[in-house]
C-alpha cells in the first residue's frame, strides 16, 4: 500500500513542477532546443505516476 502512495505523491510533485515551469517559461522568456520535448516527457511521466497511484 505505501508503494502506491509514493508513486501518487511523486506524480503530484512532478505535475506541480510541470505546472510551475509551464508558467515560468513564457514569463522568463526561456527558450532552448529540446524544451518542448522535456516538458512533454515530464507531463507524460507525471500522468503515468498519478494513474499508477489510483
């Protein structure tokens, strides 16, 4: 049971990081090659961890 709680928490932490970065990127005018790929991977991984936790 505690293993599922860890994955659900990890998914929520990753989702929070993704949301913060999604807001900061346009505000700070961050742009580099591969940024969209990194953001997409972060979104997928957080979604998978959240679904595994349910």
